[in-house]
């Protein structure tokens, strides 16, 4: 998607602090962190939001979750929160699905 912020990051048209990258996803540090550790796990395939995913995208969603587990283990993060936002009223501001990993502080409940 030409105008999508995350697509521009994936194409390296915009700089970002990359934590991890492979052929299917990229993990970057959020530029407006809400916790000491705040990563975004972004699939390279453009899908606007969770509610528009197809059944074929379920493998992609699983890959995001598994990669979180691998990176958290590697970095020694034992406690973290994962967040998907779906739609503007849920807090989604970039319409390209992405998974937030928040860690480094005690999380509160309820979150919103």
C-alpha cells in the first residue's frame, strides 16, 4: 500500500529502530513507547485490520505470536502484554495490522 506508514518502513523508505526482520515480518521499537519496552510486530503483507483478515492470514497471525515468544525469550523478558487494536475506536491509528509488545513495568488492569 503506497501511503501506509508501516509499508514505507518495510520498504525502508522511512527509518526505524529494527529489533528483528525476516521475509514475513518486521519488529520495530515504537516511536511513542507506552512502556520501557514497546515493540511493534508488523507483517510485511498489508492487511488493514484484524476484522479484514482472510483465513489464509491465520498463519501470519500465528507467526507474529510465535516470533514474540522467541524474541522475549532471547531478551529475557518474562512478563509482557500483547495488544492488537482493531479499528479507530479501539485505538488503531495505523491501518496495517500490528501487534504491540509492552514490557519493563507492571501493567494495570483494566487497560483501557
